[in-house]
């Protein structure tokens, strides 16, 4: 069996091109660990950049329709199916992405249950602020001992309510319905210093808007996908949708979105540092090195 290679890093660190060049070099296949790239037709806003994949086979991108609520339980199963398929064919699987919760769930083998919707609970939480919901969530997590649902993933009232629903269910139903084994992995972190990261995020946001990100979101709204569903996906979809429905001006949208992406990248790094405290070894390599040097370093660590 080929050992899993995990390549993680904050947004704009360039982890996807590194994973693709590595996969090309060793004949590997990529499994995405991105909670939003699972959605079809959400391309520019999620930064799929499929040209970066260099014709390398990839998994768990474009697997469900916008407007649906993909979740960690589904991801864990989908990852395992792809991982086993790649292993059966004697190929090296490369897990790549920035959704720390997804990465940690599959590497640790989180014991998860499919959590049904609790309408009574949802009704009781309606009207509460994000700060109030976050406080309730923290109290629940203290009871369940959960590492799930940190601020990276819970950035709207809708997401906070779903997180409370999950944590409440897990508190009341402590026996797991499904167990998947932990997966041993060499973990590579793409380390980009704060200034370069900020500069790249701003440059990339401008480029995505020029490439038609507003038109992409408008197309989804025109399909009949409710605005609140797009807002649920956060970041680009949240702020562009608010602009399109007239809640903000274009300049306000840009400024608020730019700040939100910087904050998101910072929270991603906080999650990865937390993974190190929780016992994971992450081998950090400098994002600014030439590509061939980064790939060579990873191959050296694989030996």
C-alpha cells in the first residue's frame, strides 16, 4: 500500500500546484480537502483552478449540486471510498486542501454519525445573534469534548445553528454509528509569510472578479438557488450575493470580502497549529521556493 501524502496550507499558499506537480512526478492522484469545491458550477469563487492540475486525476471536486448542504460525515465516507480505490490500483494518494476539519477528520478517523435536522431546536435558536450562537456552541463543545466546528467553519448564523444541532445530537446520542480507521500520512505544510499571503490574496481577489466571479454568482441566483443558500457557503458567495441582492455596494463588497479572506487564512493557520498541538507532525516548506525544489523536498521526505 502506498502511504498517503497530505499537502495543506492556508488559502493563497499555492498548495494545489505543489500537489499537482508532485502527483505528475510520482504518478499520484489528488483527493481534494476543500469544503466548497465539491459544488458544481461554483468554480471561480472556490478557486478550483482546474488548469493547475496538469491533467492529474482528482477526486471530490464537482460531486454535488449548489444549494445542497454537503457535510463532514459525507466527506469522510467519500474520502475513504476514493482513498481505497486509489490504493487498490497501487497509486499514491495525495490529499490536498485547506479545510483543516476535513483533513483532521479523515487522518484521525473521527467517529461521526449522520445528524438529522432538529426543527424544534432550529426554531428555538431563530433570531439569536452569531455571538450568542457561538457562545452556546462553545458550551456544548466543552461538554462533548469536540474539536469540530471552530470559527473557520462557523461564520454565519445558519452554520452556527447547524453546528449546535450536530453537537446537541452527539451529546444525546454518544454511541457512534460508523467508524472509519485513522489514516497514516506524511503531512506537508506550505508555509507562506503573512505579507506575501496578504499581497497574493488581494491580487487573486481582483483577478477572480475580473474573471467573472460576480457573473458566476448571478448565474447561480438566476438558476433559482436561494440567496440564503449561497450566503451559507461563506466568503466569496456570501459577500457577492449580498452585493447582488442590493445589501452592499461593489466597493463595500470588495473591502469586506478582502478582510474576510485575510481573517479566514489566519484561522486556517490557527487550525493547522492546533493539529500540531494535537499530535500531528507537519513538515513545513517555504512557499516561495522554486517549484522543483518544493517537489524535491517532499520526495526526499517520502523516502
